[in-house]
C-alpha cells in the first residue's frame, strides 16, 4: 500500500481509505440488480469520499488547519501527506458516483467527472513516466503515488463502465460508423503520442540531440502517424460505407418483402400506438374484412368504427396486453364489420417495446374464423347427433382395430350380444376373430372381401353371444384410412337378423310346401311374360291335357293357342292390364281360366299369372243343377199357383163366415148364442190373419213382393193405423198413443199399406203382450236429403219384455221368444219376420231393445221419398189463425199423452199448459182466473185415477170463476152413456183416443165457433153400424159364391138398395144389357 517499489512516493493511508470507500461505492452502485439499502450504502461511501477530498482541498485553498491524516492516523503521520491532485480526484470521483443515476442532459455529467478523474490519474502516470514532478505533486514531499494514479485511472474506467448505455459510453459501445472509428482511433491516438514523447524525451536526456531537433522529430512522427491513421480509417470508412449501403439495401428489400407479406397475408394485421391506441398500420386483409378504407382508419381508434360496448372490450384487452408486456391469444372474438355483419376472429396481440422495455406499439394479427367456427359448431352438432344416434340406435354400431379389438360399441350391439354394457363387451372381447365368429369359413370369406374391397356390405353370418349361443347378424363394415392410405380402424353397422332368418326359413319351407301343393293341385298354374311367352306351367291339371310340367315353357301363346284366337285375345287383354277370365273346351274337357297382370316397381306389366281349373265335373253338376233349378222353379210356380188358388178358395168362404157372423150378431140372440158367434168371428179373423201372413211370407220368400210408390199423408196413415188397434187396447185398459215429431214431413212417397202392416204387427204385438200401462208409436227424422227422408219409428210398450238371449230369434220365421207364448197368446211367428223383410225392402233396418219384465221397444227405419206437401183441409167455418196464442189446459194422467197434446197444440201456435191430475187442473185454473187470464179451452182425460174427467168437469161447471171455460172430453174407452153424461155436464165435445190431429183441429174449431147443434156423439173409435142410405140405388152384384151372394145382398138391402145377382160374367153382361142399374157393384 505504501509504495510500489523503493524510491517511489508512498500512498497516504487516507488516500488508501478513500480509494476503498470509492471502490465500495462503485460496487454498490454498479450494474446489476440491487436493493435500496445497497444503493444507500454506495451513495454514503461516495459522499464520504468527496467530503474527505473537500477537506483536504480546503487546507490547500484556504489554509484551514484541518489535518484529516492526523485525525485518522494520529501519531503515525506528521501533517497532511495527501496531494492536492489526489484530493481533487476524490471530490470528482465522489461527485461522479453520487450523480451516477441522476438524469441530466444527455446523461453525461457523471461520466465527464469520471473522465476528469481518469485524466488526472493519467497525468500522474505520465509525470512518473516522463519524470516531471509538476505532474506528480505540489512539491517533492506532497506528491501522488504511482499506484494512486493507477487506482484513479481504474476507478474512472469503472465509473464510466457502470452505465454503458448512457452518455459517453453509448457513443463508444454503439454500432455506428463514427463509434467504430472512435474505438479504433482512441487506443492509437492515446498510446502513440505517449510513446513518441517518452522516446524523444529519453533521447534528449541522453544528449543525443538538441531540444529543437527532438521537437521537430516529434512533429514529423505525429504527422506520419496521424496521416497513416487517417488513410487507414478512410479506407475503413469506405469499406464500412459500402457495407452500410449493402445493409441498407438488404434492409430495404427485407422491409419490402415484409410489407408484401403483411399486405398479402390473408390475416388482418394492424398496429396501434401504445398511448392512444390509434391505428398506425393496417393491411389489405383487414381493410377487406372490416370494410373500412385504410386511409380512413389510420390515426383513429376503435370508437370511431365499432359500437361502444365492442370498442370498450377491445380497448380493455389492448391495455391489458400492453401492461403485461407478453403475447396474448384471443381465440374467439366477435367484431361488427361494415358490410359482412358480425364476424368471429382468432386474434393474437403483442406489445412492441423500445430499448428501455417500454411499450411503443401494439401489434395484432387476426384470422377470420367465422366459417371455421361455424364448421366446428356444425361438426360438434354432428358429433352430438352422431353420439345420440350411436347411443340410441336400434342397430349395433362398432369401431375396431386392425388387430381385432373393439374400440367402441354402442348399447344396442352390447344388448344384441348379451352384454350388460358396452364397456363390458369392449373389455371382454380381446380378439374378434377368435371370440366372435362361429364358422371359420365365414370369417375367411369376410376377411378376404374386406382386404380386397376395403368394405363389406350386407355380410350375413353367425356369431357368438356372451353365453355362447349363435346369433345371425348382417354387417356393413368399411376401413377408415389416413391420408397415406393406412388403415386406422374399422367401423361397422350390425343388424340382428335372427327373426328374418327364421322368417326366411319359414318362407323357404312354405315355398317348398307351396311348390309341392302347386305341383299336386288339380289345376294348371302358368305365367306368361310381356312378350307373350310361357315362363311357367305346373299342376296336376296338365295331365288331363296330356302335357308335362314345363312342357310349354318358352313357347308363344300364338303357338299354344293356335286354334283358339279368343283365348289369345283374352291373354293380350291381361297383358294390357285387365283381369280376364274365360272358359273354353280343351281336349274334350272344360277349363276355366283366370289371368291377373303383375306389375314391376315402375308400374309396368312384367307378366301375367294364370290359373286354369278343370271344371268338367262342375259343368256336369251345373247342368244337373240347371235341370234341378228348372224343376224347382216349376214346383215354385205350382206352389204359387196353389197358394193363389188356395187363397181365393179359402178367403171366399171366410168372407162368408165373417159376414154372416156379423149379420147374425146384429140380430136378437141369447147370451150363449152371442158368445158362440163371437168365438166363431175371432177364430175366423185369426185364420184370415194366418192366411194373409203365409201368403205374404211366400211372396217375400219368392222375391215377388213389390212395394208401391204412391204419395200419402203420413200422419193420417199412422192415426188411422193406430185407430184400428184402439178397441183392442181399450179392452185391456191400455193407453194407446201416436206421436209424430214436428219436423217429420207429412207428404211422403212410398207404400202406406206395407207401412201400416208393419205398425199393426208391432203395435198389435205390443198390445198383446202388455197387461197394463201404455203402447206408444213414435216417429222422428233420422236423416234427410233434398229428395228423400229416413224416418225412425219406435213402438214402445210396458209389457212382459223379451229375454236378452232370445232377442236374436224373434225375427226368424215361425219363431217366438218362448214357445209357451204361442199357446198363451197365439200367433204364427211370421209377423216379425214379414216386418223385417218389409223394412229391408224400404231401405231400413229393424231391431229391439228390451228388458224382461220392463217392456220392449221395437225400432225400425224406413226411407221414403218426399212428396208435395199436403195442405190441411180449410176449416169450413172459421180461420184456424184464431187459435194463435190461445191458452189451453191439458189434463191427463199419462205423461206420453200430455207430451203429444202439447206438441200438437204448440204446432198450431196455441199456448198449452199440461197437468197430470184433476186437483192440479183445478189449482191451475183458479190461479189463471185469479190472474185475469182464465183458460178458454180445457181438454180433459175421462179415465184418471182418483177424480176422473167427468167429476172434474162437474166441479169446473159449479165454480163461477171457471164455468165459462169450454170443455172437451178425451176418453180411451168410450161407453154408451158417456155422451149423455157429457151433455148433462155441459161438455162441448167428446173424442175417443187415439185422436187424429185433423179431427182434433176440426173439433176444436167447431167447438170454439159454437157449431154443436148435432147430438153429441163420440168422434173416432169404432165405426157405428151401417145406417140407411140417403138415396136407394139399383145395383148389380156379380159373385159366383152363393154364401157371398147372400151376404152382399143382405148388407146392401139393409142400406136400402135393390140388388140384382149374376152368378158369372156372362150373366152379369146379360143383366147389364137388359137393364140400366144406377151403380155397378
């Protein structure tokens, strides 16, 4: 530390300490990472070093007696020994270290101070080298030690190198031509003058030349050296310039190449400044993508082009990238373009930093992945769909490796082979070839086809289930290859065809049986193609023709049927699409042939199939049947003639029996005689009914019963029909009613007689099998068109009913629900059968609803034509419109009768009120009278429980507030003294049920108009005995039966007529020619 070698100046200890402090400060403030504490230590050492130097300089400059040496090393040094140059260098070095990180103009202050420290140190070194004391110290005692000067020089270099990127070092460490020149020249310029000066000075000290000569040599040598340096550096500069130009050209080309890449790359590239995020660069792809011109975008930011929300998103992401200083990847961004709508981008952004690492620009590269994303989404959807199909498919699906392992199987395949799950199947079957196939031949065939074609379609074979049982499947398999054509895996579709195989086996067996049956059928089965050539001929029927099976195959129909052109025509018609049949004799036998065309999938006729049956025996049977039919028809005609003759022969004496019985009943008879004659009349009526039923059934059975088509009034027909049955009903104290719906047309076209026959039969049966209650005939419209109407008739009773298990028998001929009823009630059992046939002829049907003990309802429908509406006969005295709005009270204990009367009266626009008993009627009349709206007309039922109609009429007439009402009596069973009682009670009219609507209307009109001068007699019911004619006539009777002659003569004479009898037609003509009777019989 003290001296480098003997004889040189020693280093002052304070100088050594200050050098140590300066070195420590340089280490703490040097380049590299450092914390604040270390920097503080470094700055403190630098300040202390500068302070020591300042104290030493103060002694020299101001004469202060500050002995730093004595303070630090008392007793060792006498007075200050530090040189002034050394103290100055410590001040400069300390200041340089303190200003090392202080930002000044161009960052040179600290380095300039360090350079001054180095120059002072260098001057000390030169002073020692040239032995110039003035350069070493103030005097011989206070000088700068050699190693101190060297230390200062090293300290200055260290301070300058501590910040090589700033100030003077930036000009030396850079890459420019001037910096390069400086690095070459500085060593030479520094070393050469020092060396030359030392040599010149050594020569002068040795006395080799005078100072002037030495100075001249020094100048010349400096000129030579400088010239050499100039020339050398000029050459170097030229070479460097050439390299620079080449570099610039290369840089220009590279920039041009990069610009071309940027402009032509299909991705959008943009550059934004880091401060305001304005666009500074934009390529053509971005222009085309966004739709905005580059000139318009440069200098503007996202808010100038995109929606607020979208721009906020981009700015936030850009700021985040700039702050992170790293590459950022945004795989899916949406951007609103000018013309292409919303596009999806994959963007990468990276900040571009300056030398200090600060972001200057933001570089972005965006790829339009809209179609790619859409394709990915479509692919994802397709994969999901495929996965759904894979999981839910009813057929098996698999993927397998080339070495025979399953990659995946779907649940259907696992179930098909008896595995609990696809995973179990994949894990269990490790070698498909060994564990899967049942027959090695199938496996070899399959593998050969798969290797040859790359795929196998509809391969059928047997495979093993998990339990070892065989399974028939059908497979479609193909190889999936990579781009190089190498097989990656196999994929296949598997269908369970076990049921189909069973069906095929069954079909094959059935075909074999069919072939056997066809071959043994006693027919000929053949096919003919579209060209008219036989393609098949089989069947045992060929033997009858002397042919073998298949013998005519390949022959034309023109050759086979050369002598039968009509057969050829039929076959050609079948080939045109017609189903044809023909019968022709062949080889002495008759064959019946049927041909049917067969069409292919395009609808064209490909062939015809024919069946020829040997009907020779059938022809013989038909001949026999024809002869038998003729005989049966002859027998039927004979039967019909017999029945017609029998009808005439039986009806003729029956008419006599009935007529004479009625005449006898009109005479004075004893009770016993009258009883016998009534029994005779009933028996004759029953016999006549049986005869009529048998004759009708015979006509129906022979199909010779025709219906008339005449116009008739429905309501009158039904009323008259029901009236015929009224006496029988009244004899049993039954209510007999007829109701016709208000929408039922009255004028119909049909057979009223047959309709009457059906009603009589059904209603007669109802009366026969009903002991108490009612029988109701109802008619409603079921269906109506412009030309006809379908009516629904119902005959309802409260009789004994029909068991459910017998109801299907009652419409059969000669059948009844119970044979005992025949004995109890009588009847042939033909009535319902005839009614059923008549209903069928009328286009309807008949059925029954019944419960045993609860009565029956017989329904039937019949279709009638619509006739011209029959207008009611105009009232002779008063306009019927006077009935409109007329209040009328209906009193009847039977609900059906009340309903019928209400509908009829409402149809005439009257205002009916119906009650079910006499007390209710009195209460209703008193209420109406008290309200000032008395009933002007009251219809009374004569036969009511409790208080009957006659008693009710008497009470009405005896009450002053009710007596003014007009009363009409309705009776279900007229008695001889009913009219007298009605007259005595002041009843205006008396009618017998069932009542015709027209008669009811006439009676109401006559009653209200006061026309009741004639004696009160029942209206309706059974006709009275014949009264004498108003004008006697001369009549001619032509009758060959003596009984009928006498009967007719007796009846006509009782009417006051004179009768001439002719026994046959000739006598009748003779009688006509001989006299002029007033009226023919």
